[in-house]
C-alpha cells in the first residue's frame, strides 16, 4: 500500500499517455514526490503519516501521575505508540513524541531482525504504573517493553526493561522453547498473531494476556523495580493449571463455550473494586474469577453465552446476553463495561453481586445498557450511518478510564474518543484524536495532501475487482495541471501546476468527493452499488484518462 507517487517517473509516463510514444531518457531516481513527505520510502501505510493520525489503533492508556495527564495510543498498524503530553489536547492534535519509530513519518515494523532492535511491531496493549513508566505489549515481537516516564522530552525514547524475552535481540514465542514458562510470552508465531492487553492493579502488579498460550499472567510489583532483570517471573497464571501447561480444548463444540476451566486466546482483563478478575476471550465471552485468585482456578461465571432451547424460537443473533468479539473491559467501581468489538458497541453489566443466578437456559447475565447502538439488538458500524459521530463506533477495542472519562480505541474509525463515564452510562464523546472531527474515519486522516493508491479488492455486483492507480498531466492548458487517481480514497486530486507541486501541498481541486476530507464510495451515497453524478468508486488510470478532461474542464 505505497501511499505516494514518485513524481518524475510517473510524470513522464503520464505525459506520453494517449500520445505518440517516443523514447524518453530520465533519471530513475525521483527528485520529488507527491503524497509523501520524503523521496525515500519509509512507510507503506495509506495516506500521509505525520504524527496526527492512526491506522487501526488497538489500545490507549492515560498517565494520571502527572499534570496534565499524558495520553498514550498504540497506533498498531503504524507500528508505533504516540505520546500526547496533554490528554485533553484539541481534536486532531499532533502527538508530542513517538515510541517505536525514529520519527513521525516512518511506519515500517521493527524489532529484532531489523536495523532497530528496540522498534515495535504491531503494539496492542498499554499500561502505566504508579511511577509513570509505560509498558507496551509489543505483540509482533512477543515481548513487553518498559519505558521510564516517556513523556519527558528526549531525542530517542528507549526501553529500560523487557518482559517475555531475556534481551532486546530476541523475539521468538516462548523464547524459542517448545513449552511456555513463567518468564515467556507467545502472542505471535509465524503468520499467526493475536492482540492482547496489559493492566496494573492497585498493588502495582502487572497483568498480561498471553494469547497463544491461552492464559493470563500476573507479574508481581516486586519483579518490576528499576533494578529488576529482564524476563521477570510471573507469580500467578489463570487459564492453565501451571506455568508450563498448554491445555487445548475443542473450542468448535458449542458446549465448550460454557467451560470455566480454560481460556481461548484471552483479549483483555480488568479487576473490579472487590478484586474480581474479568477476562474477555476469543470464544465470544467474558469469564469472571472471584478472589482469592490462585493458579489454575476455574471461573465463577461466564457472560456472553446464550443457550438455545430445542422447540423454542432462537433469540436474535445479537441481544443482551451475547458478546461478539469482546475486547477491552473496564470497571467503574464494581460496574463492568465491555467493548463488544464485532458488533460495534460497548455494553454495561450490573455489579457481579447483583447478577441473576446461573441456569442451564440462561448461564449468562444480561447486559443492562448499550452505547454506540440504539438498542441491544443492533450491530451495524456507526449505527448504520454513512459517517461516524461522537456516539457511534466501528470495532471498538481498547478502553481505559481516567478522571471520570473513558478513552476508547475506536479501531476501524481510526480514532481515539474521550467521553464522560459514570457507573451507569457513557456520554457522547467530547474529544477525538486521529481525526479532525467526529464525522471522519479514514485511515491515517485525510485532508487533501495524501494518497491511498494500492490496497485489496473491491466487490461490485458479486465480482472481485482489483483497481490500479493512475496519473496524468494536462498538456493542453497553458499551465500543466496534474491529476492523480487517489484510488482507495475514491477521488481524483487535481494540482494546478505540476511543475511546482511538492510534498505536503494540498490539492487545488478534488473530483469525486464533496470536499477534501471525504473518501466515500459514490459520494455522497457511500454505497458501492449506488452510482451518483458526482461520486467515484476507486478510480484507476483508465477511468482517470476518460474522465479527467471531460468532467472537470473547468479545472484547466
């Protein structure tokens, strides 16, 4: 997904399009680019990356030990964590620092085996301890990295401890061993990777979802001091009988979802005010463990599971008893909120002590409120609307609470929302980061200076179409205008003078969208099967040549 055009080579190709072709000699090294900040390719992410944008953020954390509070965002698909020194910064603010990359422009995955051993690869979990140290679950490298107060200004933010590996040069799951131990993690193996999360309890102990080992680990505060060695030892395991076991379950069977003695790829966890542990897992459920917590213990209850009774009509697929892809989970006192990611909502459960008794027909408690959807039966992204709002979600994942606000990693809207929260409700978001407004959702932010040229297929009338990209120069006009088919942003960008356009320039005209901030299919319909007289669907070089000189003659 190279989101830029090398200017010189493409300009020559475009100038010969549709005309008699003659041999052209040119320097194969481009001197200028459009849609990217540097001639050197340092990112393959869509659109322009500068430090104000996110691409599938998975986690968020807030450091309340300093004033103003610091906001950290796991910008997962950009392989970095962004640092905002004021958690209440204005909408669409640029981050103050970046972790895992050398600068704000680079997004390539890093770590062992690359030229930056301490770089990040798909970070998916964040937590801050009482001393202001940041812990990052570096998912693609099977490790947790600790950074000492990374909000403090410095040239390069480097870790001072690694968990799950013995040094910063290794990344193998379980340190390359065939079985896990109290010192290892496995969240990525070969082409298989899972997300995860981190959580600090009030005692300063670090909780970790160890996904591919199907367990949750707790690392004691005593093992996380400034002088502690790398690869500290966990002191508690949930989901396995001991630290070396790898219990497997035939999870495809319906009754396995009622199993309380095992976890299937845990996603997130939290503790409530009474010390109960809540774990969401990939079997579309939440397990609850009551204190005293001990190795290998069984869950006391399960939420998210529905049992359909033969002879009775089945319940709607999405309802108050179901969970689909539960991710982040937080406690406000003893009230629990769960990011129910695949159905684009956050649900609230009453305190555990008030849950109705478990029965064979209703093993799970009902959620008592929903946020992001109009009711507990709805599931469409952004409430089925074409644009997001301050009260809708698209695959929410990470959650964290600070100062009566919940920070939500709204992953498929590529943004972080900050909304008021209390034990009974979540209000509409008051602030957004990663986008310049609540009604935008493009990966890595769109404002007319960026391009999304290569991606996957598009299904039109049941067929998979693989669009290309395109560029052309209008040589008929007095000033040579440049047109670029910004394919996956469903638009054509027009620059008045091809001779002077440079990185960072905003296009002078957009075709196919109502403004430079939109990327809708068939704008304004945002529906691939609803053509309009002004919208486009992933324009390519062919469509560009056909339309650039007809539909926008006024741009010449």
